[in-house]
């Protein structure tokens, strides 16, 4: 089985969900596009219909929106080997309510709606793999959004630090502050206190 170095980590990731033959892997490789985003560039935007489904190859994305006061709010972060898609917008072809933005330079494995339909049609286990990826992503999303909001800001920061030690030093302070619901100044103060 000859796997392209460019898609090696994608195939390894997919194989954790189900077995694939060499022919199926070649088809997947022919359907995927590798997209490079610069820091601050959007994968998808609020108000637009999402037409692509991505798995993060390398880098970090953040999902954010603007509240009624015009403040930018970070809902959660998406790291390597995780799905990036607004499922409502993608599945029902309605405008998205959030932005998906690269926090640092990020590489994505991207599938169009057409490629996914072709894979489902051609590879018997593809729908099963896709459903497992989506379910994992939904579970991660719930775990990233809900549990911390009832805690005080210091506890929220510590909780984030403990859960995502690989992310904490890769994310700009203002995004992390927005995620845990504090100002950048407050987050700096919390971090200084914890270093004492």
C-alpha cells in the first residue's frame, strides 16, 4: 500500500475508525485537497454557507462569533486530527452563524460536499467512518464548551491548562481570554499569580 507522505496522517487517522483497502485509500487521496491557512485567515465565515468538511493536519483553528454588543467570543479551539465544520450549515446548506479562523499557520485536509458524496457512494465503510468522525467532533465540542462556564476565571484557566496542555502556549492570549470569558488583562494577572 503506497500512501503519499502528504496524506499519511489523514490515512492513519481514518484507519483508527475502520479498515480501508489500498484502492479505497487511493480514492480518498484523490478526493482530498490540502489547504494552507495563514494566521487570521478564515476556513469558513458567518453568513456564508459551509461547503467543505476539514480535518486539521497541523495547526489550530478557533470557532468564534460576535455577540450583540459586537464583542468577539471564542467558543472553542480545534487542534490536529479533529474535524472542522459547521455541521448545520454544511448539512442543511444554510448560512453559518460562526467563523472558523486559523490561530496559527494551519494545514487542513479538505473534502467538498461532492467528494464526500462520491466517497459514500464508492466506499462501503465511508459513511460509518464519517459518522464516527462527526460523533467524536460533537463530543469534543460539548466537552470544550460547557463544563467550564460555571467556574470562576482562575479555575477556568487552570481547567483549560490541564485539559489542553499542548494548546495553552500556542494560542494568543487575547483568544484564550475570550474563550474563558475574561479580559486579556485579567488573564495576564491570573497567569502571573499562578507563577508565584
